[in-house]
């Protein structure tokens, strides 16, 4: 899917906040927002503008829920909630129980900020998948099992060559220049050795 120019109005709009909703699934029919129309606003002090039942925003917060496994229903959810679904730029999935990321995220070509900290991601496969997001610039993976391995930052930066922030820390040009070409191989070897023990 091709990226589009996201209207500035959408980028600066308040995020749609579905955090702390005790969600176990992203299946639209199970969400309170569709039955009651209620959206939490205490964290971001207000909700985005709404038109025809859909929100005019480019940001979705789903942190502090109980989401597990992958994210197969996220496309359905965004299509039902967003006035322009492909405008999604910022997705917060932190503080859940995610063990994998679905390729469905690749259907959001404007995604530039992805928060995944405090989940259960244990494999570099998830990182490899999100590398195909053309506008991705900021990612958080700290407090996931994958972040516990020696050389984690170096390996992630080797995989995600376009990002400018990892775990809320800017990636400097000198850091990029110092990335050793074998960093990924040594990280994977270290990772596999620890998996066996």
C-alpha cells in the first residue's frame, strides 16, 4: 500500500485513546466504544473530532490493555474508527502481552511512531517485519525479552536503518557509522545460544 500525505490537521489532532480499557482483543464488535460511543480522554485531555462515527486523527493509543498474540484485527478496528485509516502515523501498543506482530501493520504506510515497549516480543522476526514500513522513524522495544540480549541496540539499528529513535533515545550519525557489519550475525548467534539454555 502506498503512503499518502497525511493532512497536518490529522497529525496534530488528539490521539484516539483506547488505553486502560482491559481489551483482550481488537475485534471491533467487542469494544465498548462501538456500543456506548464512549472514548476515554483523561490521559490526553480530550478526544479527537468525530465525523460520521469516525475520528479525525492519525494516532491510536492501545497501551495498558491485555492484548496477546498478534494484531490480526487491527486493520478492522482502524477502518471502523478512523476517517482516513491510512493516515495512521502513531500507534501505541505498549504495556500489553503481544508475542508477535502481524504483517497487517504493513497496511499502514504512514506509520512513523510505533511503541511496543513492555510486551512479550522475544524474536527478531517482529523487528524484521516492521522494517518494511517506509516511514517508520521511532520504535520502542525495551522491556521485551528480545531487548535483554547483549548487542540488542546494535542489532536493531542494523535491521532498522531508517529509524531515528530507538527506545526514546535518538540515533546519532556517529552511532550509525560505528555499526559493525557483523553485529547482526553475532547478535543472532548470541540469541540462539541463550535460547538453547
